[in-house]
C-alpha cells in the first residue's frame, strides 16, 4: 500500500498530469479508503501451560489487506507501515478455580495492554482486550494468554484478533 503523498498546491490554469493524479491523489485516496487491516481466528482451543506466557497461534485468516499475517509465523501480526494501530483480542479460558488468568497484547514482545482476572470454577472467563498503539513498519503484535492454576488450561473459543491501521 502506498504512503500518503501530500497533493500539490493547485495553480490556476495549470493542468494536472496523469502522473500527478495517480501518485498524489489516487494513491492517497486508496490509502484512506482501504487501510491496512487483518482479522485472524482460531476455531479450536489452545492449551496454555501453567505459569507460561503463551502466544496464541492463529489458524485462519478472515481477511488480510497488506499481508499482515502469514501462516508460517502463526503468532505474528505485522504492521506493514509505521502508524497508529488498533488491536482487538478476544479470548476465553476454561473454568478452574485456582490461580489467575491473564490476556495481553504485546508489541515487539513488550506488553502494551493486559487484563487479569482471578480463576473461576463457575463463570466463563472471556475478555476483549483493545488497545491503540503506535508501531514501526515491521512491528510485530502478538496476543498472549497466561494462567497459573497449577495445570494446563485451554484458551477457549471464540479466539480472534484484528489489527487495523488508524492513522499514519
């Protein structure tokens, strides 16, 4: 996707060339109309070991503009250009009373958003974590789960994440 190009200042009587139209107006309008974005999901549960921060491995791509997800790197959601991104992570945990549950979004391995709840044996524990974060071109977002119940627990469906470029 092209970067935004500031259109030239118009001068009365000066024609707009096809090259200027394409590079400075059409491409900028395309960038506004079709921002970089992707949504990934996982249809099956994922086992989260006890006391280990575990990236979610995505198995399906609902949509992807600009190649932000590749199945060969199933935990990575890559920012194609520098800008402000909105990331939404939807995840649940199997019921277990002991310990705590934690869901987080990281950029370059560093948490930028996190939600933590105590364990529960009777209530479904699911959250939506949302964050807006400036990322460099090539920055990698990961959605992670953690629990310390004393044994492995499943991250349950629905499991999904979306990343959308908000501004450059």
